[in-house]
C-alpha cells in the first residue's frame, strides 16, 4: 500500500538521508513549508493541500 510521510522543507534532506540509511532510498515524502508550529490556519490549510496533491501524484505513479 502506498504511503507518504509529511516533512517540512527544513528537514527534507535529513529525512532523505535517513530513508537511505534504513534501506528505503526511494521513499517518498510530501514536502511542505517550514515552520509548522507558527503557521497560520490559512498556511496550514495550504500545506495540507500541498500534501494531498503530492500524495495523489505518488499513488498514481505507484499504480
């Protein structure tokens, strides 16, 4: 079953590196703007929409 982790831009390279170390070098991430903790509701909604778009792309590619 396809899955997609959500990570902020700030940590994308670290997540990519960790995925490789754990043997999942092609693991996909939805990458959203950083930071999340101080984001407004509008910014969080935008990030959620970005995540869904990336998830849909991943599912289509995996299918």
